[in-house]
C-alpha cells in the first residue's frame, strides 16, 4: 500500500519551523518515524510496539528544493511491514528519504531503570539551546534539567507539550513526534558533552514503544553508550522513563554521526556567535 501526502501543510507547522539548521528547516527524523508508525496502525488496525532499522537516507530540507509530495509504501513481510518514504526526483525516478521495519503488537514491559536521580535536582539545561549544543526553536525546547552527567550514563529531565501535525498523521497510539524528538536531542547532548562535537542522528536500530510519553508532564531520559564508536559516530541507547524508572520508550543503537561543520549553524540558529 502506498500513501501520498503533500508537504504544504506540514511546512507551516511549528515542528518544522522550530527545527531549523542554519538557514533551512529540516524534517525531524522523529516525524518521519512517526509517519511510518501511524500509517501502519491505520492500515492494520493494530498498535505498533516496535520499529527496527530506521534509517535517514536523504533528509528532507525545506529550502525551496523540497518535493511537493512524499509517498510512504508499506510492504508486508511475515509479521512485519517494511516502510519506505520516497519522493519523485527530477528524472522521474524514486528518491529514497527514510526506511524502517514496523512490527505490530504490544511490546512487553521492560525492567524498570534503577538508580535514577530525583527530578528537579541537578542543573538547569536551558543553556543547551543557547550555546549551540541544540538548535531547536521554542516549541521543541523540552530538555529541562541535567540530573546526572557521566559518560556512562547521562540523565536528563524533560517535558514538552506534544505536537500533532496534520491532525496526528505523524504519530501513533504510543508515539508522538515532539516528545520522541527529545530522545534524539538527548543523544546530541551526550555527543557534545563527551565527544566535544555537534552531530546528527542517522539511524535507530530498534525503537520499543512500551507506553506513550507524557504530554507536557516531566519524564526522564537516560543516555548510555552501547559501543566505543569509531571516532566519527557514536552508538547510544536512549531510554525515556517515568520518574520511578518505569520504561516508556527505548531507542537502541542510535547512531549519531559527528558533524563539526554544523556547530556554527547550530549556534547561528540560536543567535550566538560561533
């Protein structure tokens, strides 16, 4: 099944307007992932509990060259659905943008995360949006506090009023794109604090959707390295949980690619020099 959507309505949404790198808005990876989840739920009538092998192949940049329409093709394969988001290139051929494998059915609860610091402790994280660590505009600024700050385990407190672009088309019963974007933001914070560089998330090995993230209420995000990395990329496990440690959403094997050339663009977005 193929679903086609116009980008016109999405282009005017705050989730795009507040996701600007340098001079151009960029479609958040969390929005593309949410479209695959939402389309699979509407097609099958079942909840999505897991997504595997999500990749950014060619991000969509709203700089005047973006496609007018994008398509999402769902292809059944056993108990999964392959999802391919594409547009049509100038030569009339398909242009791949994002890919994923979607699994329906509830995800079993994961063991609670132990040893978490209390919400409201640590230090204010507002500086992350001012010093070029994060480039996100006001409606996406949901990282509130740094509660624990070790390379082996970074713990952040977050809260964000949820985005529902296009009437919820880019989300599912256990997934909404704005709060999910905070997990990817947390990965960028880890890379800046412990690798000293800017970066972009390019893939998620597995996303387990246990419970919806809270809309406008505090939750915690735990970032832990899963591999040593190769100098240009970092592999992270990023877990969103309730203050009592109950796991809500977990992204495993998140690949964040170092991109030092983006530092100036991140800083420019937030009005700082750099």
